């Protein structure tokens, strides 16, 4: 009945369903909660094509210990969770060594190049281009010294074709009026894009897939077993479904199913927090990035979203919304006159691999199962590229780019 079953109804799974349906495949999407009800519901809504540098970088090793000592800093980890994180952190350390970092940066840049092209095509073919905002983004720095300290990052981005310009004084004030005077310098990225609202757009892509003939079922997959005809899925309610091919794209939960196939991949969870303020909270012209504190401020059709940072805390620990409050307090010191009343707090689970690269490729022991998860902060940004690559694999075409850096076997 179905050619492909996609497990996961987030932005990766829904975009894949659209591309596969467009290619003539009969597609079923399964998700235990609904379309875009997990991480894709409350992300920052940015296409961060400039973010080619992996989190696992040589410089992070000097900063991380100091961040981790602050339970409400830009990178934190509950002490009770630390023993479970040790294997992941060991791989993270290996990935941050210069040679591996350079290779991962090249792989990230390769995927970003594909993502730019595929994103434009995705929004044109779905009729959703009006949701794209092309105002760019500004990285903000407190003083010229802070800007100079970031030069290595911008040199790296320039080497990979990222266009940007340094701004200060009246030019910075024109790009975003109302900034606190302490933010004297910035880097403006004109090509940076954001969305009117990431949840609305993810659902609209899902609806576009349904209009093409895809189907959606709210269901949880408990097990998957390869057989001679393809893959059999056992659902939590006892039903059995089968298809010649299965795409596994359920984000931070994906490792629970890869283990059923004998693949114990080092997927961890970067828990991200935000607060969405009502429309009118501030006249925000474009997304602002605060690299020193690891968060962003985003203009959405639904208001102003303040969020980011990383908490390494797994899937079951209760949210600590003090992190949302801290970020909102910091945003008051960025935007003079920001109205912080009436905000809605949220926490999401970013699926993260130690080398900051996603897993895209066939399961080593079950080639009819194709993995697509582990995009970290970049799920939305890389969704269209990932959908293209999945479609290539399902149809037996040569992938648009070399998939070696993203293969599951690399661990």
C-alpha cells in the first residue's frame, strides 16, 4: 500500500514526505503526537546557512568547563546526568581536534550549500515562499574587542563563501533601532532568512504533502524489523504496518529505534528554552544573535521569540524554566523598551551528535531503513537538503552530495 513510511512528523520528516510524494512515492508519516508537535513547534525559525562551524571545535574545550560550572549559563549539564554523558563527551572531545574539526566544517558547508538551493525550491514548489523573511541577521558584540576576538569564526565562514559585513554606529542603529548602547559593533549577514512562524510552516509543508497523496497517522512505533519485502513496523497499539522502505526521522528519540537494528548511535539531547512574547513587544526588524550568551531574538508573525542556550539533560528530566527567565532578562538588556509581559515559555529537544553532523544514510544492517536525524540546532536549516538526499536514496539515485561524512558507521 505504501512505498515509504516516514517515522517522525517534525520538519525533517514532513519535508521528506513532501519531496517523496512529489517524486511519485506513496508515503505514510507516523508521529506519536502530531505534525510538528515536538522540537519543530518552537524553534528559532531561522535558516542559518552561515553556521558552518561545528559546536565540536578546538576553542570550545577552553570555554565549556567554565560554562558548565554555571547551571544557568549558555551550556549546562545537571551533575546527576554527567555520568551518562561521559561517552558522548569523549567523542565530542575527539571531534573537536583540529583535523576532525576541519573535516566536519567542510561537510557542514557542503550540506549548507545544498540546503540553500533546495530551500528556495521547496518554498517555491509548495507555494509557501511568502512565509520567508529575507531581512538578514545581526551578530551583536559589546565593544570592538569582542568583535576582534570573534575574527577566527568570521574568517572561517568567509573561506566557505558566507557573505557578511561589519557594522557599527549609525549603520548598526539603522539596522536595528533601540539597541542598548553597550552593543557597539555587529556583523550583518544579508542572506540569513527567518520564517513567519516555524510551527505554521512545518504544518503547511505537511499539508502540502497530504495534498500530493501522502497520509498521516498519529501513532508510536515500538519496533521495526527488516524482512524479505522491506520493513515491518510494530506500533504501540499492536498494529503492524509494512513498506519496502522506511525513513527514520524522529529527532532526539531516533536512537531508541536504531538500537532495535543493532545501531547504538551516540545521539544526545540539547534541550533548548525560549519565551515567545506577544506581537507588539518590540519593533524587531531582523533576528539578533548574541554569541557571547548563546541565544537569539527572533521576529515572528506570532510575536518576539527569545531563546537558545544548551542544556545537556536527556529526554526525561523535567524542564528548568529558570533558563527561559534568564534569557528573557538578558534580552531586556539588549532591546531598550522590550515588553516582557504575557510571554509563553517552551522547551524543546535538539537531537545532537558529538561531531555536530547529522546522520543521513542507510542503516548498516538494514539497508531498507534510511536514517535522517541528529541535526542539532540546524534541523530547519538543513531540512530541505536532507529531504533531497533521502529522496535520492529511496529512488536509488546517486545522492546530490557525498554522504560519507554523515554515514551512521562513522561511530
